[in-house]
C-alpha cells in the first residue's frame, strides 16, 4: 500500500455513504433542536465529482496514440496531466534520488532545466548537430552518461530547433539508451505541428528495445495553450516501469495534485477523435509559408544565421554572429537592445541553454512577420560594424 493511500477519494458510492446520507437527510428535516433547518448543501458537486472520466479519457488518449504504435497502449498505461508541463514535472520528480542525473539536449525547453534544478536532479547536456539535421550526437550522449544516469530526454519534433527525427536515428537513440540502461522520455507535444519532409515517428515504436514515457498535450496541435490537459503514456511491453516502481511513484505524485479541469476532461475524447486532418494541414501550411518567408528574409540579416530551415514547431532558431555587430555583447544584450529600440521581443538562446543563439517565433500572422523583418533589418543596419559595411 502506498504512502498516500489515505488521500484517495472513492469515486463510487458505498452502502456506508448511503447510510450517512440518509442520516443527514433526517437531521436536515428535523433540525438541530427539533425544528426545520432552512439550509441544505446541494448535490450538484457530488454528482459532478462522482462521474469518473478517467477511464474514458485514458482510453481516448490510448486510441489516439495507438494508431502509430506496434505495442498497443492500454488505458492504464496513460496518466492524465495538467498540460505537458505537469508530465515534465512529474517525471523529474519520479526520477529524483540522491546523485541521479538526467541527459538533456544542449538546446532544450527550459522547464526541464527548472524542474531538475528544483528537484536536485543533476543535469548533463548532450550535443545536437545543426549541420546534420539537428540529430543527436550519440557520442556525446555516451561520453556524459554514467551509472547514476537515469533518463535521457528527447524532444521530437524538436522545440526550438524545428527538426523531426527519422526512424533510423530514433532506433539508434533507443539502442544507445538500452546500452546505458536508462529510460527515454520523449516529449512529443508538437507531434501535430509538422510541415517538412520527415514524417513523425513516435519513440514508443521502440518500446521493445527500451521503455519510453511519451509526453503530450493538446496545447500545440490545437493551438490552445491555455487548455491545460495532457498525458503521459507508458510504452513498456516488458513492464519495466512497474517492476522498478516508476508507475507507483507516478500514481502517488498525481494523487497529491489536482486533475485537469472537468470541462476539458469531457471535451478531450471528442477533440482527439473528431478533429479532421485538414484542420492540422491548414494550420501547418500557414506555418510552413511563414517559415519560408522568414528563412529567406534572414539572408538579408547576416548576423542571424539559421543553419536549417525548420520542418516543425512554431519558431526558427538562429546563431548570432557577434563579429558583425558593433556594440552587442551577447544574445541577451541583443534581445534587450532590440526590445528597447524596436519594440520587438525575440528569445535569447540563454533561455534554451545555448548562448549567442536567438529564437524567432513564426506562429504569428504573415503581416506581423513582415514587420518583424523590417525592424530586425533596421536594427542590424544601425548596429553593424563600420568596416563590414
Ligand atoms: C517542448 C515543449 N514541451 C512541453 C511544453 C509545455 O506544453 P503544455 O503547454 O501542454 O504544458 C512546451 C510548451 O511550449 C514545449 O515547447
């Protein structure tokens, strides 16, 4: 029995509950001193709470993910979370133990950093190869891992780099993780935001090689970042997560935190089952046109070098060539001055763990992107080193 068993609230009615309810009913009618009390709690909340959506939800998520998977997920392989963020938080808490370390990519969604720091899990960074489609440098993974390494986090499609890993590369990642005896946490929150040549391959396909936790949500694919509902999927046909206590630990952690809002729980099965393909295609076409426009426009701003045109996600990362600029010290200085002078906010690479890179968001209207280009060009013209003009 787990430590937090006392926190479970039964979602079903017992004989005892009915007995208590009958007594309360009588007391209400009779009143404290024999008269009639005029107040009585209504039952609306009880009825809402007694409808357990969890089974329906997990089945809907499993069905949604299973279309791409050889080892089919069952509903008890799915845990619902308050957005993908809670999946990240939960997995890092689950893995936290004295001396444990996790492997993150050199450019990484910053919440992984924050939660690892908060939960005292040591962070080790592996390299990505911008000239090779941002693939993972597997040698760098092997070089930093040791017997205290517990997991490797991959992000596919990758935010912020905008690449989509191939089947062959992911297989090599799985084999490497197997050799190291670690799990793979695969952040697939951008799986519906792909507009390039590489098709999406879920890491769960390799679950027979290595146990994989897939993290996802509706925030990106459906463009609803405020709708806080997501999932964690245990791709684990060999039951490694059960035998190592990972599943139990996840259950305990989720039992002491709130669930996604009831409205979203009810909406999710329809969202996952009924969204038509052309909804994603239309959205992704717009993003791809935005990327084309910005990628070409950047050729006129040589201090921002984009090594690879993104094929997914909603941003474009560029290396900042400081040697072309007169009075800019680093990415943060660049972004601060740009915000002050042009009222334009780009994200400095420091946020993603890579100094002297800059991220430009392309998930906006085309006219806005054209304006971004004009402001960037004006800024560059003002700060360019005199001998380079
Ligand atoms: C790679 C990645 N993972 C997770 C998240 C968080 O997703 P959610 O909004 O569903 O919590 C984001 C949000 O930007 C992200 O980029």
